[in-house]
C-alpha cells in the first residue's frame, strides 16, 4: 500500500461499503439458516433420520460439493492448513460439535429451550469477550441492540414452544444447549480471526470437511441410511448446498469486517425466518408474541447497521 499523501485520503473510503457488505452477507446467512428447521422437519418426517444424522449429511454434502469446486485449488487448501492448523481445526470441530450439542438439547429439552439458550447465549458471550479483550465497556447502542435482540428471541421461542412436548432430560438438555451456545460463540470468534487471512471458500471447505468428520461417529451410531427419492434428495441438497456451503461462505466473508458479537445478533434472524416459514408452509398459527418478537429482532438488526459513534463500541 502506498503511503503517499495522495493515497491517504482514499484509504478510509471503501471501509464503510465493505462493512455494510459484511453486515448484508451475515444477514442473508441468518435467513438461509432459518430455512434449516423446516427442511430438517420435513426430512425427519419422511425418512426417520435423527437430527444428528441429518446434520452429518448436511456437512458431508457441503464438504463434497466444495471439494469438487476446489479440485484445482487443493494446494491452496493445504497451504491454508499449514499456515493456521490449530484455528482451522478448532473452527471445523466447533462447527460439528455445537450442532451435535444443539440437536442433543432439542432431543432432551425441546426446541424452545435449545434455541433460546444456545442462540441467546452466543451474542452475550461474544460481547463479553470482545469487551474484556478491548478493556472497554460496550456502548449504549451495542448493549441496547443486544437486549432488544435477546428479548425478541425469548418472545419467539417461548411462543412457538409446544406446551405438551416432553422433556426427557431437561437438565442435560439445558447443559447441552449452553454448550452449544458457548461452542457457537467461541467458533464465531475464532473463525473471525481466521477469516482475516483465509479466503471464505477455503475456510468453508476446510471447516465443513472437519465438521463432517467430527459428526461422523455420532451419525453412524444413529444411522445414516437415506431412501433415494426426489424429495429427500432435494431436501438434503438444500441443507448441504444452500444452508451450509453458501451460507457459511457468506458468514465467513462477512466476518472479515463484522465483529463476532454483531454477527451473533444478526444470525438471530434464523429463528424468525423459521417461524415465518412454519406459518407460511406448515400453516402453524402466528401468535402475537411472535409478531412482537419479530419486530424487536428486526429492530435489533436494523440498529446493527448503524455506524458506531467515534470513541464508542
């Protein structure tokens, strides 16, 4: 980069567009992840696959597609692994484990508890870590956005919970959900650091391969056989290609310019999108708390697009 006087005024110019692009990429990621719930439900109902096995297929399909696309770039993948083996390994293992823990929490404590604890805990932990690392208290905008987002999440998840659903192991489910939230927060923070020097497609390819290998033992125990039918193939391809390969590539690209805590708030669009799809496609009711929670979440997302004032976080 030139340090001449003529180059200096132009340097800050692309920062705002790049930051805005990152926010948009992660917002789209949250919407794409929100389609996962309906697809998993339809796939489970039609095949009987366990959620963990579906998660394995999701990561395995993404890994195969990405490896096929990267066939001519294998030296690049190996070079990235050699450059940062530990962070890339942690990102991939974290990707597989926090999904496995989330699926376990769903089975043991129900969707509501799993979603509320895992997704609600992640942005709180991310904000706490970033603030501790910077030795600075978060600004009013960041704290207000976090409170509004988590409140919206609480309203949506509690309103869409099945009151008659059994919780065979509530305490274990709560611990699994907390572990999932912790894993998601840590993985997001690590992958943000890795994304600064690793191309998004490279990072997505490596992390999905490692994540699939991490989930493979759990999936083999649960069973991975899938009937080959147009509907099951279409659902698996959607989960693997759209909600994983495309979504994580966008997520890692957005993390280059977006703090992990902001990314965790933006991806709370996932349960909102899932609730909207459940109403539109599965004809589920739309309670008032879901509407209010949706407005709060959208408000938090909109606030995340506001540039922080100088000297604040």
